[in-house]
C-alpha cells in the first residue's frame, strides 16, 4: 500500500474545507464525511471517518483524484498539501537556463540546504530579538525551529526545495509582529522570511536599497538582518546563473488572517543576488575580523607546484564556529609545510585540522590570513 494514502480523515476534511467544501453534519452520524461545495453543485467528497474501514485508503485516493481534477492540479500536488495540513511550508524554486541538464551541482545543492537552515535560524532570532545583525545564530529557539522542520520531497519542473514545520511545534513567545498577528512562533518566523524577501526584492526593483539600509539601521525592530541576506546569497550558483522563487503555504489547520495578504511566489532574479549581498555587508559593516584558533576540515586543495617541487598556496577550509554552532567556509594560503598537512587531512577520512589566524568578515569563502598555526588534530 502506497505511503501517500496514509492521510487522516480529519486532515483530509480540513484540507477540503480550506478549498471551500462544507461538511454535512448529518452524515457524521453514519461515520462518513460527506462534503459539498456551492461551486460544484453536482459533486460530493465522500470518505470514511474510521481509518480502519476496509475501503479507507481507496476512498482517500479517490477524493484526492477528484480534488486534483476539480482544482486542475497534479495529484502529487494534492497529496503534498494533505501531508502538510498542519505545517507552514517554505518553497525555494531554483530556475536556470540550461536545457542540457535538470540536475544541480552537488556543492550547490548542499549550499542551498545550508542556506535554508540559516534562513530559518535568522528568522527565529529576529522574531525573538530583532536586530540588523545577529552575532550568533545559536539561540535555543532557532535550533528548535530547525530541529522541528522537515525536508520534503522536491517537486517537478524547476528544482524546488520544500521545508515545512508544524505550525504549533514551538511553544515560544516572540516580540516581532506582536501587534499584527497573534500567531504561533513558527508562523511568525515563516512570515519574517517571506516579508524580508518581499521587501528586499521591492527595494532592488525600485532602486531604493540605500533607503532600505538606512531604515533598517535605524529601526528598533528591523525585520531584515544581515544573516538572512547572507542565507539568501547561498541560493545563487555562478555557473548556473539561476533565479530563486520563494513562496509559502500556510497550515490549513491554522488559517492565515485575510487582513495580511502576501504575494507569492517572490522571484529573486540572478542579478539581484549581488545587491542583496551588498545589503548584508552594509548591515554588518561594524563587524571586525576575528583572531582565533579554529577546528575544521580541508574541503579543497588549489595550490601550485613550486621550484622546490613542493606544493603550496590556496586551500578552502570548513571551520566550525564554536559560538555560532555552524560551519564557515574560508580560503587560506598555506606554506609548503602547512600544505603538506592539509593534503594529509584532505586525503584521510575523518581527519580534522587546527588552524590559528585572522578570519575576515564577508561572503563565503571568507579570507583567513596571518596564519600562525596549522596542524592535524
């Protein structure tokens, strides 16, 4: 039996009600849900209340197929909605002009997953304590939001990353949007994401980024943070030159207030990403370099052979930020001795390096200079 058929009767009922269907309360006495819709007077949705009914799964599929036909949607689209009745769901659509492939480079796929996590963490931190730059994204609320979220099946067409979270998953209060929407924490975090993206795109298109930066720096509770902007930049691959469509669907179990309409999807054109990166830099302009000892891994070796027939030069490292609890990619130039250790670490499964130096702010991979120590741990 296909797992797509394991949909509870109440979730199917609530999903149909969100589409305008009305429950016949008389039929409930007979342990059936019978729903009608004034738009389709000759159609009914009928399925058992009890999941143990012999024809329960077949009835659910029949109703889903009928909804797909009526709504002019693919059947999988209906099943996706049924599985997310209680979830708020963000969709990140990657679109690009490359007819020869429908795949994404693996490093870029990893980058957008990391970007989605950072986006949720940044939004959560903004809901709890709005500011234009969060020095750390390791708040308990931020980690809980990520832990409660799920990576859903991708969708056909452009590559679509779907991340959903039960709308009532976190019993946490937040300051942001308190006067506008008395919703749960997850709803506020998701709303922070889409509103921030909407405001950024609007500012790019109306050529008002300078005003946006000025307003954000002077707002007591800014909705946009440098961390959120940095997360969005992770969704751009230079070789693909892709666009990004951001959209959201709200849990039908907790309908979104009609007084706060949202446009969807919001498209970030390929040329918008550098401008969003400029906003990120501007909002964290006071950040200083960080001199510390870091633990990490060697991701790539890009050095060159010297006259002494030894390699030295650039490597890319993944460094664990102890305070933030996240990985930062950094580019460093190593001496021949250091490069030899980097090569050993790169070729050894599970090997880590310890490096001391000056980590500069900016786009990843960030610059790591003035290296005084580099060794295998």
